């Protein structure tokens, strides 16, 4: 019988994460490393070693691999570049994402295409490549993507973002259906409102108080609030969890 603490241990595992240098992704990367995983950071600026240095200070290995989610060729070859550094990996976290705000009637096609490429197509490409690797190796694996409240609700002036995150949620369930019997767990984390650099303008706006009042727990999340959820979904503790969109939203969706 496995004791409970070891169910959450990631010792000996390798986790690949995109968008791990700030915000939610930073919290996830640190959480995975603190649970014992070695890390591969997929990032555009390979000269930014701030997070790599922090993870190495924890006693973990950490490598940076060049990655641009907006560039289909960069995405297509990313897993091969990872495997040049690590011979294998166990966990993929698709966290890179963007949004563009326009009224629906004025939404530029170029921004629509960009958001769908970064938030949906790149996640599909990375998940497909990871799934192929796990199947070829005959090993279990964990694929975790970052969804959103807009996987369930429409937003305002964020049509492309809502469409991408809604589709991501269904894609997660579809991949889980196909790969669960191979011990490949495909799930997602759906954040609510999180205090990060990206949301600083919204938090400083006149909407901040109305949003906070709407959150049952009464405050915005921080990146640290995503350490526990990602470790759970990356570890053996979630081996029977497939196709789940885990809401980390302070109760927003339950209201």
C-alpha cells in the first residue's frame, strides 16, 4: 500500500512546462520542482534564467528550450528539442496563452488567428506529440493544460479567447477518452481571477471591487494557489482522474 505523501511525490519525474516564467505558470513550475520534479522550461527568451536559477537552487535540474507558441514550426519541433535535453519526460503542462480584446464586430482576423494558434492549436500539437511519445515508450504520462472560466462562460470583448478556451476544454475530454486506457491522464486547470502582472490593469480598474465581491472566498488568487492543483494532477494521486477541468476559482463557478 502506498502512503499518502508519496502519492504526491514527483521525485525522478521530468516536467515540461510552457509559459513557466511568470504568473500562473511560474507558480506551477515552482510547485512541480518543490514536489521533486526536474523541469524543462519552454520559453521564447532563452536568456531569461531567473526561474531556471530558482529551480536549480531547490536542487532540481532545470533546462530551457526555445519555444514560441505563436510559431507553428517552433511548436511542431518542440518535443524533439526537449528530448535532446532529457531522454524522456513524464509530465507536460501547456500553460502558454494570450488574449486580445476587441468588440466582436471589429475583431481583426489576424488577432483571431493568433489567439487560436497560441491557446488551442499549439496545445493540440504539444499534447499530440507528448501522447505519441508516451505511447511509443509504453509509459504512463500526465498532460495538463490551462483552461479558463471562459471554458464555461462567454466573456466580454474576448471572443477569440473564449472560443479557444471552450474548445480546449472539449479537446481535453476527447484526448482523455482516447488515452485513458494507456494510463495517460489528460486534464486541465481552469483558473478564476488571479493577481498577476497581466491582470494588473484590470485589478487597478473600477471593475476590481465588483469582481472581488462576486468571488465567494472574497479575494483574487495568486500564482502560489496553483502549486497544489498542478502537483495533484501531475502525481500518482490523480491516476484515476481523466478529462477533468479542475476549477481553481475561489468558488466563482459554484455561485
